[in-house]
C-alpha cells in the first residue's frame, strides 16, 4: 500500500509580508526568532521547509497561525 506524502513549506511571500509589517528590521526579526539575518533573506526569497519550532516562533512573533504561513504540497503536485 502506497501512502501519499505531503510536505509543508514556509510561504516566502507571506513571510516577507510578516517581516515587513513587524516593525522590526530583518536583523532584529532574525534575532527575535533565533536565526541569522541571511536566513531571513533566504526565507523571504524562497519557499523553504522549516522546523516546527521555527514556524512556531514566527507565528508567535507575528500573532498568526502556523497554517496561515505554510504551503502544503502533495507528492503528486511535484
């Protein structure tokens, strides 16, 4: 029996919007969530897989749900 795999990616456009409206600089935002400012810029450019812990930290800082920041892709979508 074959199971259908899905993956969740952080939506780069939604993340960029979150950073922009946060009133933090990219560097400050990065510091608040415990990542580098370089990685913040990467997440703003590309849809990326992120840890649940990082998604949670972003959602708390942005006061939004984790689900609202993710793109769910099914294996068949690839």
